[in-house]
C-alpha cells in the first residue's frame, strides 16, 4: 500500500496541528483546545489555544501568576526539542530557529519557526 504524502501547505498545516496537539497531550497530559499552524515560505507560525496545564491553572487560581508563568515557560522549553523534531519530520525540512512566547491573560502560546527551506 502506497503512503499518501501531503502535497500542499493546507494538508501539512492540518497534520502539524493534529500532531502538535497530540504531543502536548502525550508529554504534558493536557489537550490544548486548538492548534493553528500557518506556513508561509520558510516560516511556520503555530498558535496553541489554552495550553495551560492543570497545575499552572491551580497556581493562577491562587494568585501565583509569576510562578505559573515560570512553570509554563519551563514546560514549553522541556517539550521544545520534541516539538522541533516533530516539525522537521512532518515538513521534511530543518528548523533553523524557534521562538516561543506565552500569554497567561489570553491563554495562548505562539511559536515562530524559521525553516532552512520552503517545504514542498
């Protein structure tokens, strides 16, 4: 049986979004509400909606915002190597740089990935 290889950006974006959501669940035990990926030339943007884990939420409920933000950042940095590997495998392109940022108020994580070449 021949493997169906994605041939356009929309398919790659959808596959990445699903697999990033699964990665969060498998590594952190938390399923983000939504992941949106957007490929543009040699750049990938990823928006993770509601990535806050239950321990982070507990800290926020107890007004420990700085600690919650620190925990969230450390969790992101802990999964960043697996996230980079996943992106490189799906896109079949090396990731040159990854920049991540989280916002507790909007409960979103934004990731920008600079790729070595344009995928597909």
